């Protein structure tokens, strides 16, 4: 008969939380990384076209055969959904012997794929993903224009007449102004005005100081430099140029220096967004003053009236038209051309008002109400504008610069003093804020130097000043050189003020290592409100109480589309309100309400809701950063499939799968993938929990989390340890010896750790009435499948299982090769893809292991360990013969015991 070892046990390990709600956290890397990866994808796509395609699993080959037979037997059924459903039902009822031929085909195809990948040079890691910002390219073009202009090559009369005759500027100038009109329209499309309203008070103070003081100093320096016959309006353009802080350029610099999450970097980015927005207002004022001084007041009034008409009449009208567009069909060329025509008309109106066409284009781009339409327009225009039009503008700016004219009627010493003072004005403004607030001096210095970074906006302001006659060639050239110097200083300043990384990171990165008198800090990711019930169901089951509290950070993840809101908003608990009708904020309010209710109804729980907007390409990095900053020990992410009305698991968004894989690879704490199969809809918390223990660090982490759930609660915990029989263990080693694959794990050490922790758990919980342990000795993976499926009869609410990294077991080796969802591990994939009658949730756990983070792949089945180039044979200790199952059918004894 089959031998089953049964014990009754209890749990006693938990953790503690004392969370404090933070303030607004500003993030600038999302859009920047997305832009860099977008550039890289153009290169990667060419390589991908040459790559061999990854072969599908065995089920796909079975589907090809089954579909032909099924369509012949059912000619009236044309739906692929019904065919796929029938195929899945047939596949689940087939025996291993019936499936083996498809396994063999898949194995052969996978071997061909691996051989092709090894023989080809497809190393994507060597691709340069570091894309430059727009102004980095502009710097190059501007410096090139200076070389081509009168400063260097323009001195040669023959070259000047041949390359840039006088009539050439009649072509270059209109093209340059068309360029900045389109550029202003794109800037308006990308700008998020609401993000300014969410800026922290500290960043707002820095921004206001960075506008008032630089403008005043710039205007004063202009009058000092131009003692004789100064053009008074020129001070507006010098002052406005010094107020600019290039948001996109600064984001690029801080991202490369990994300072986006440093306090000084976040403050500088937030103030840069405000500074750049105000610079447009100063530019419009400069145009109004210089266009017609006698009618200056009418120019200002008419421009303000145009802005108000756009905000209160044009924007609602555009919204009304867009809402009546057919859904799901995208936007036709007619829509795009109509928007571009509206942009041109706005430019004509503001030009008639006495400012400049780019002011109207900027305002029109700012009022476009639909984010999807914004993305479509940017995709259509950005490459054309930035790749063809803007280089002409940068070259024209360089051609206008004459370094020799900088010292006309003055000395080079005065020129250098003016440039040095201009480069220090942002630092002065930051130190002024530090003197009247609690900002440390060293942080103020860092913020000041980083805010010196200039963007294309500074060039636009100075070039406009010269076009309007407010700036001479001398004053224009001095400030152009100062702008280039300030931007060149920004990167060394960021390196200098980069804080030393905290090498002593937080230690409690796993549930297993958590102490009972410490808080358990959990980050729960939420993509839609459908994820909320299952996550709260898991958190309630996690058994928080005053002796072992929890801090829960609910991270609402929103795809970044349309305007670049690069901010992460930390919501104040119990202060949720409908600030506007935005879908994202409506969902955030629902999430806040749900977690506030969870906190109120629970003991020892502190919650905080965070909303993060980021593109899918960088979402995994942002999630890992939040978990690291919150010093989380456990990170919960929802599965990319959800249960539909028919009870089937359907893929809701393929991008979520890539995000989860990135989180599993890069997270600095333990990770759990939560799959909801309907349990959260019926119960407040899980009352019957099952933990499946095969061995390995992930299974130990899963057992530690299950132990916490069943400690002093009404929840029942069933722990099933799966042990390979002596024959199964021997066969596993023979197969591994033939393949002779090297492992990056110490199998013997892992087995000792498994035995030690499992025995510790059983001894500590021996007297518990709500915890039961079963040791099952099985022969192969087929018996494993039958054993797990038979557990469905006990109606467990929650299954907890490790992902299976570093695990060597004859009971899962075959399963690991045919996973439809490898990120879940072999057992997790079985629980998700197989059909079960009961409703339950599944938590797939991966333990954080710093030494093994570089380990690629999840499932190994070899019998050797590589130590410094030498391979040592590993002998796995098999269970005693007396412990082996005599018959698998005796597993039903567990039914009566349970």
C-alpha cells in the first residue's frame, strides 16, 4: 500500500509594518527610456528579422492535427474560439503516451532553434540603447553652424560665396521658422499642464526662484554689457533665456547618471517642467513688446483672448468631434490633416495678433483633448520635424553666431565675467531658496547646477530676439556661447553631486528572513480595478495583526500615452476625491477607497496608494524601483491572463507578460505572481490554503508565506511535500549524466536547506490544529499531475507554490520542458492551464537571491555543479525504500484524512 506520512502543525512567523505616507515623487525616466528603446527597436527589428523563430510548445503541433480533424467532423463550426476550446479539452484528457509524439516534435524543433541561436551572432546586449535627447543633437548642429559661419570657415570669402551666398538665407530663414512652428506644436502635444499642478511645494519654490532671479540677473547683465545705446527689449530675451531649464535634456542626463530617484534629481526635474512652461509665456511677451511698441497692449490682450478662446471653445469643440469618431478604427489621414491645418490657422492668428506663429501652434497643441490622437500625430510628425526640419534651424542658429563680434567695443574679460555670471545664476536662485527653507545647501547646489541645463527653447528665445532686432550679433553670440557652456557643465555637475550609493541595502528582502517583530512591507501592482479584489483577498489572508503588522503599497500602473506626465503620484489615504473626470483618476479613487476599507477593517495594516504613469517598455524598471525605495520584502504582480465569464483564462494584454518577466528578473525582493480563478468573488479571505513543496529557495519562500497565513487564524493550511522515489531519483541522475549540463546551484546544499526549513516548520507547528502536513513519495511527473489534480476535490481557496528556480526533481523535469507560461514554473503552469472544477487563486512565489540574480532560466534538470570551471558530480539522497508508494491509488487515504 502507499505510505502517507501525516502530521498536524502550526505556524509562528510573521512581520511588522509601520508605514508613513510620502509626498509627491517625480519621475522623468519613463518617457526618456521609452524614447531610447524606441530608437533601439529600429535596430533590433533588423536583427530579429534574421533570427530563427522560437518554436511553439507541443500543444501547438497537436492543434495543427486536431484542427483538421475537428473541421472535417464539424464543418459548420468556423470559430477558432470553439475549435481552440475543443482542442484544449481533448489535450487535457490525453495520456502522456498519447502526447509523447508531440513532445518529441517540439523537442526536435527546440534543439534546432538552440543550435541556430548558438551559431548566429544575435547578441542584443551589444546594441547601443543610449539615445541622445533632441538638444544633444541640436548642440552638434549648432556647433557645426558656428564652424560653418563667420567664426571659422566664413572668414574665407570664396567659401562663403560658394556655400552660403546672401540669397541662401531667403530659403533657410523661412524653413527654420517653419521648423520651430512644427516643433512648438509637438511640444504642446507632449506637455502635461496638469502635472504642474501636482508638483511638490519644494520644487515649486525652486522653480519660482529659478524664474524670478535668473530673469532679473539676465536683464541686469544685458544693460551692464550694453552700456552704449542698448536696445531695451533685448533684456527680455536675455532674461527669458536664463530662466529656461531643459526638461528633456536634464532627464537624459539624470537617467544616464542614475539620479532620477535621488532627491536633488527629482526636485530639479519638477522645477524644470515649470520653468520651461513659463518660458513660453516670456517668449510671447517678448514678441508682443518688440513687434509693435505702440500697440503692445493690444498685442498682449489679443493673444490672451486667443488662448482663452482655445481653452474654453476650441478644445470642447474638438472633444465633441473626436467623441463622434468610430471607435476602434484609429484616426484617418483626414483627421491628421485637419489637426495640422488647425495648427497652421492658429499660427496665422497669433502672427496677426503681433506675436509669432509658433505661439499659436504651441497653444493649439496644448489643447488637443484626446491622448490617442496626440500619440498618432506625434508618431506621424516627429521623425520628419526632428530629422529634417530642425537641423536646418540649428544650423541657422550657428550661422548667426560670430564669436569675433563678442569683444566688439569691450574686453574679453568682461565677456568671460558675463558668461560666468550667467552660468551661476541658477545656482544663486537655488541657494536663495535654501536660505529661506529647509533645503540643505549641498542639495541646493546640486539642483542649481542641474537646472543650468538648457534646451532648444533657449535657442528659440535668443534667435527670436535677433530676428526681432532686440539682440545684436554681439549680444546674441555671447548668450549662445553661455547656453552651450551651461549645458556642457550639467553632466559633470551631475557626476560630481551624485550621492554615494548605499552599499548596505536593506536586508529583509524575503518573507523567510523576516522577523516577527518587524513589519512586512508589500508592494501590490494593479493594472485595472479587476485586480483589486484578488489582491485584497490575498492581503487579508496574509494575516496582519498588531504583533506582526503589514505596510501595503498599492501601485496603480497606467500606460503612458499622449502627454508626458512623468510623475508618480502618492495619494493621501482617506482623502480620495473626484478631482476631474479622468478615467485614471476615477480608477485611482476606487482603488483608494478599497484599500482604505481594507485598512479600517484590518488590524496592524497601513496602506498607501500610488499612481505611476510609464510606458510598458520601462514599467518593470519602475516597479522594481518603487519596491526598492519602499524597502519591500514582497512584491505582488497580477497574472497577464484573467478569468472570463465562461470561466476560461484569457489573455488581456500581452505586454503584461513581458512586464512580469522583467520584474522577476530585476526585482530586489521576493516576487509573487497572483492568478485569480474566481476565489476572490466568493470569500473575504482564503479559508483553506494549500502549499505545494518540492524543494528549492522558491518553495521555501512559498512555505514561509503560507506559514504566516495560518498563524493564529481560522485559515486551514495543508502542506504537501512531494518526494521522488528512489527509482525516480536514480533515473533522473542517469538522464542528467547523459546530457551532462552544468548547474549554477549547489544541489546538496539546497537539499539540506530544504530539509532543515521543512523540519523546522513541522516542529514549530506540531501542536497546531489548523495546519496539516503530508509527505507524498511519487515515481514520475505523471503521478505528480494526478496528485495535484486530485486536490481539487478538497476545494482549496488558495494554492501557494514556488516558481521552481534551482530545483532539481524527477517529479517536475518533464513538466518544465512544456510550460505554456514558463514564468510560472512547472507546477504553477499546471495549476493555471489545467481544468479544475473549483474556484481558487494561485500565488507563484520567487525568492530574492542576490547571488543568483544573474542566473538565466528557471528550470534545470542536470546532475553536476560547476565550481570555478571544474564539474563535480552530485548524488541526490533518495528516500528509503520503506517510504516509497506501493500504489498511487492509496493516495485516496489522504482524502479521508483531510
